[in-house]
């Protein structure tokens, strides 16, 4: 993990909103970790594409969640991932 995190900045999900407002994250190599705290049943767009929505949290502040939308191959590969997975 130390090797993979070398020269990267860890930003907690609960800090993401404030960091986006204060810093230009496009210029920083950063990572975050989250736990799937809620999954919405897969849905379809108007053109028939299926997608999933996950709510992610870092377990520091349960009121600060990030919604992650999964489309295409990512949805097909990961839609069965269990709630509670990191």
C-alpha cells in the first residue's frame, strides 16, 4: 500500500466537498476510499442503458455521502458488489 500511495494525497470522502472548493484537484494525484453504505436497485435510462447508483461513505461522518453512478462495462462488472464492500 505504501508503494501505491507514494506521491499521492489521501482525501477522505467526508472532506471531498470542502477540498473541491478549496483546491484544484485536477492538478493533484489523489485517492480516496469509501464503503458502499447503500445501493439503489439498477435502473434504466430513457435510451435503455442500465446503470447503478451507490452511496459511499468513509465512516467518519455518516451524514457526508458521495453518490457514484456506474454505467456501461463498469455497471455490468460491478453491479452485484455487496453493500458494505470497501
